[in-house]
């Protein structure tokens, strides 16, 4: 997270527990205010993951989402 005039901030969550992960983000918003960008790195052993992505696919998708100011962007293919 990055607030105007401040540095990047982290919000830690367990990607194995999607409810806890979402609550961690909600708590960060309540404590720190709005969030400009969230980059969530979800590993292939998390529940509901479908496919392993390469570094290039992940990085390219994150860069594209930031450049296009997308509200939500999922990198990869869900079968």
C-alpha cells in the first residue's frame, strides 16, 4: 500500500485462508485509509488455484493492471 507522501506499506495475510486474507485487507483500509494498489501473490498450493504462472506472466499482468488503472485484474487463466 502506498499513501500519498508515504512509502509502500505491507499487509500480511495467509493465502491459504481467503476469508482471513480479505479481513486483513479490510483491517488495513480501516486503519490506514484507502489503498491505491494491492498486489497479492498467491502460490499454486492455495485453495482454488488452477495454474502455475511464470514470472513473466505475473509481472506482465501486474504492470498492465497498474498502467490501465484497473480496479481488479486477475492474471492467468481460470479453467
